[in-house]
C-alpha cells in the first residue's frame, strides 16, 4: 500500500477525532449510568458503539499502517481526558461535605443555614480536643461556594467531600422561583 497524504494525515486525524468522540461518549455514559440517567446513557451507548465499529473497521482494513494504530491510541487517551473533563464541567449529582473544625462551628453553621444550606452540626472529640463536625449535602455545582465559605470562616478547617448516589431530598439554594421549575433535558431522560 502506498502511503499518500490522505493515508498519512487525513485518515489518522479522522480516527483520532472519532475515537475522541466515542471514548468521550463512553466515559460520560458510564458516569451517567452511575447517577441513574438511563435514557441518555442508552443514546450515548448507541453512538459510542456506532462510531467505534466504523473506526475499527477502518483500522482492520489497513493493518499494515501503523499510523492508524497510533491515531487509535491517541484518540482513546484524549477521549478519556475530554470525557472526564466534560463530566466535571456538568457537575451532575450531589455530594456530602464533612467539615471538622477545632473552632466553634456555630457561626459557620448559622451562616450556611442563613444561605439556605442544610447543615447538621455534631460535637466531637479529636486527637487535639473538642471539635465541631458539620455535615452538608449539596449539589456538586455548589461545592466551590461552600468550600470558600468554610475557608473564610476557618482557613484551617479540615473537610472531606464524597459523591452521593441518592438523596431522599435536598434543599436547593436557588429556591426563589420554585413555581417556575424548568425540566432540563437530562432530568427528562432520567428515570428513577
């Protein structure tokens, strides 16, 4: 097979682009499955497998072209990175934030409650004495705001953040127009 510009440059770029798409779809699909978004996950699964079969058939037809192998691998790596980055940008789901502070946590807890965050405050005992433990369940998009509030009140506070699979209910900071609830595309496709 004679390698020309088309086989050396164009096809590898198309393979990289297609792999970025199908691996990004696959990465996002897995994350959405774990968050119970079944409808959109099925659509992404179809697109992922459709693109994958086209790319693999192109590579299999030209087994002696190592540029295609390289393009396939590069596309896979970039697709994984882009898929995870896109999911981080979407910030779907909820998280639990645990704040442990040696300072009294009353003011911090009250400030968070005054700003419509649900807070559970528990006294505790740590290695160095009494602590206050605050528990918050928030939307993932709210995490940076909550952490900046915590750092403002106590820059040395210890905190952990974990994703939550499901929550019985969650208070939203943006409850002003609860009568004008808009159904997002992802919520429409989610089925619990």
